[in-house]
C-alpha cells in the first residue's frame, strides 16, 4: 500500500478490525454444542441425529477451506466476503430456530460450514495487507486477544439470554454478534489494504509474484510445519471432550458447571498470552511456538492424576497457554513460509483441512481407546502423540523469521518500481 495512506485512516481500520475479531468470536464456529443441546432437549432428536447435524458442518468446512483460501488470495473484496458470510450465519441461526425441520437444519449446517471458512483467511489477509510484515505479530496478537475476549463475552450473553428467553436466546445472541461483525468489518477502509501483500505476493526482489500451487506441495519447510501442526491438533482436539466425559462419569453432579468454568479459564488465559506471544515472536517464532508444543503432553498427563475440580480447572491454564501461543505464532510462521508465493491464504486452507481431519480422527480413535482401556489410557495415548508432535516440530521445522530480509517492510515506498507479476496457471 502506498505510504500516502494516512496514519489516522489506518488507526480507524485497525479499530474496526478489533471490533470484527471481537464479534466474530461467537460466529466463526457456528452454534457448536448449543445446537446439539437444543436438538436433543427441545426437538427430541437422538444423540446420533444431533451428531449428524454437527458432522455436516464439520465436513463442509473441511472440504471448503482450501478453496476458500484460494479465493481469498485472489479477491479484493475481502471485507464484503466477511460481511456477507456473517449475515448468512445470522440468517441461518434464526431460521434453524424458527423453522426447525430436519432437512432445513442439515442444509443450513452445510451452508454455515462453508461460509465460516471465509473468516480465518480473510482476517489474516486483511491484517497482513493492513499493517505489513513488521507489524503483523502485534496485529495478530490483537486479533487473538479480541477473539478470546469476544468468546468470554459471548458465553456470558448465551447464559443470560438462555436464562431469560430459554433455548431460543442462544440463537438470537449468535445472530446479533454476526450482524455486529458484518457491520464492523465494513469500517475497515478498502484503500488501507494492500491486496498483493495480503496474499503474500511480495517477493524479496520487490516484485509481486504468484507461484504455481505445485511449489507449495514440494516445499519441505511447509510440509514439515503442516505435519507438526496436524499432530498437535490430533493430540489436542480430544483432550477437553475426554475430560468432560471423565468428569461426567465420575462426578456427574458438577460436570456441566465445571466444563463451563474450564472453558472460561482457558479463554481468559489466552488473552494476555496472545499479546505476550506476539511480542516475543518478533525476534523469533520457533522458540515461542515450541513452548505451545511442550505444554501439551504435560497437560494430558496431569488429567490422569485426579478428578479434583480445582486441579482440573487450574490445568486449563496450560490449555490457554498452548492455544494462545499457537493461535498467534502459527499464523506468523505460515506468513513467513509463504512469503513471495502469493498463496498465503490457500496454504492456510490446506493446513486447516489437515487440522480438521486430524481433530476428527483424534476424537474417533481416542473414543475407541477409552472403550477398550479406560479414560486414563486415552489421555496417555494423546500425550504420546503430543510428544511426537513436539519432536517433529523441534527437529523438522526451522526458524521461519528472516530478520535480514525484506519481511520487515511495513509498506511499499511512495514511488514504487513497476510491479512485475509472473504469469502462472492458477
């Protein structure tokens, strides 16, 4: 983006991005478990039928992520994409409550699964195009802090609306957050976004280059990173659900309230952790990210020690540390790895698909292990995978930050050289 863009303009856009991230916290994952509870308790679906509705959204999102990432790379209408997607989520939420027919709910879940894949790549692209590479760590930290603060606020709203208006309150609370996010994103000024930089098309020589897709799949740095993060999520995805099952089996009278507290504790921990991680990552990504990998097996093993509520809730601080670091630094490392390729958001989509499949497989295989050998065996198995993930990351993934490169550039010079874009087959 030209340096003629005023600082006040970008400040306005950054505040609008703060609001967008805050309100999207309740929108990005759809209704989640609230829908399952509503379908079973109010519409008398079986657990299997409710699970099918949840699976429809997950399957749709896993399939759509690479394609949506590729589209976000190419489009200049990123703000509009976020706004329209949020409005669709709002409408879907209200329609599912007012017209709760089985085909309609399954169809809206598929639609929601597709449109919510807009949010992660679009916010990452807008952030990179808005502030540049040097300021991306701080911006990513702000995004994640706003996101987790929004999660806590949304949980409070859901509890309040559910108390006063019953199960319908959650649906309308979601719709309200979606409309607010759709509005906030439009206050980001289009002229403040460098769309070439937003897709990572800034080559080291100053040209704007888009690489063939095959180059990404042949890059060992990206492949090792993808393997490490998929293993991380394979180990992480089933831990909290497994804890919920264990507590429900051994202490059913406190299971629901304790799980709610666990989630809030983790989210509150993530807010300062994301900010601190974004600052530390400015001088090196790998050592910060390695901490997120290192705490995961410790967390898994600690779940086997006791079912004491205070201990288990305190253990969620480790969840907040790991997830808070991962949310910021994984984005920064992917931005580093795809610099100059023009495929930043497509690569994010591919990795997100791998993460989604790994998470689904994690829950399935862990369930089989628990059925065969008990809850502690499940936690031991997840901890072993977490150790493998840590080793893969430590040994296979190199430091991605290149401090002497052009990656610290904030914006293009006011009189840039003519852009050179190499034609490729997309």
